[in-house]
C-alpha cells in the first residue's frame, strides 16, 4: 500500500511522476503535514455515515483522509491537470467522486442530490485559495445548504476576521455575515512549513458550526447585509457618512438615516467597527422602510 499522500516524500513523488508545476494564480499550496490533516478531520466530526464536499483537493492529501473516515466524498477541483492525478492516487477509494468544476459556479444542491442520497449528514471541508476565500465562504453560507458544519483552512488574516469581535481591526462585514449564519471557532494555526510550496504567510483552520436560528431578527437578510457592507465601505468614515454615500439616494435621505440611527440607539459619529451585530440588526430594520427594495445590492 502506498504511503499517505500528506508527506514531503510522497508529495514530491506524485508531482515528479506527473511533471506537475504549481500555478500561482490558483493559490496552489499542498499540505504535507499529516498532523494538520488529523486536526481538520477531528474538527469536522466525520464518521462513517457522513457525506463530505471538499473544495480544492489538490493531489488528494486531505481527500484520502476524508475517504477513510466518511461514507462519501465529492471533491471539486478547478485545475484540469490534477484530475488524472487524483483519479490515480485515489483509485483505491470507491467512495470518492472527483468533479472537474469551479466550485463558485457549481450547482451544489444538484451535487448533493446526485452524490449524497444515503448520507446521514453533510459537511464541507476545504483548503481555500486566498483570492476566492470570501466568495467561497459566502456561497456556502447564503445558499441555505443542508450542512451541519464547515471546516476551512484559510490564510490567518482571513481566519482572524471570521471570528473577530467589535472594536477590533479584524472586525468587518465578513465577520458579521459568518457570525449571523454560524458559530466560528479557531481550530489550529498552520505554519508555512506544512505546505509545498511554502506560502508567504501562516494559515489557520476554522470550524463554522451552522446555527439553527440567526442570533438576531432582521426584516430582510439581503438588506441587512447591504447595510453592514455600506457601514464598512470606508472604515475611517462615520456610519452616517458611509450610509449617505453608499446607500442609493442616501444624500437626499439624510434626515431619515439620522432618525433611524437615533431610534436604534446609535450615535451617528460612531464607526462601523464599533457596532455589535444586534446594533446592526436594529439599524437595518429601521432603515428598511426608508430604502426597501432600492437599498439592496444589484447583481
């Protein structure tokens, strides 16, 4: 039996066999530390009944561990050069499906229906490339997928943002979105030496446990997130200033914005980073009658 993929020697052997070269544009850094894989699998709480969607399997180091622990793995890989590699190194696992598709463009509900009919629960796990981390996380959060939890490896600065609290430099609209849908936890830090090739920064593993109900009640979720993004548009500016310049027709609705802020118990001179998720909910609910459908982001 071949050695585990997650080792420097086995990884180099696979790369040499296929003449594989890394694409910087895809943020490719392959894990070579088996201990980190163990921590990811443990954090996900995987058992033999679980279905797992994996984002970005690379050469299959994490996929291999997931296949050993779960009922079924469906792995999305965007790089066509890696498809034959994955089919080769994971050929001994009959419970793995390799999907050559951009996860951001994929119909995940269709994949779930096709791949996980008999699964007892569903998780998403992945080593997310930096350049699309936020978009991938938001796709997982907003599509109302039947997930219990997600475990992602991300660059440390992004991981810090996911669990950040008010009045910190890392706190922003992403923090609020993640904490609205999930309970985020830092699992472990991952040093640069755990990857081949070594990235320039450290990474972090985060677990996002899906909430049964959001921590706040909002009149309109889309509008709520529009308001939070607007308040962080220019961090140095006050909430009042940002809302006037970011919301459609905001300058003409200055008095209505001011009234909504005061009704929510928020001083107009405060900055977005100082507001709790509860305060953002009160503000968005107060502004909703003012902007309604016109306040939503246009796609």
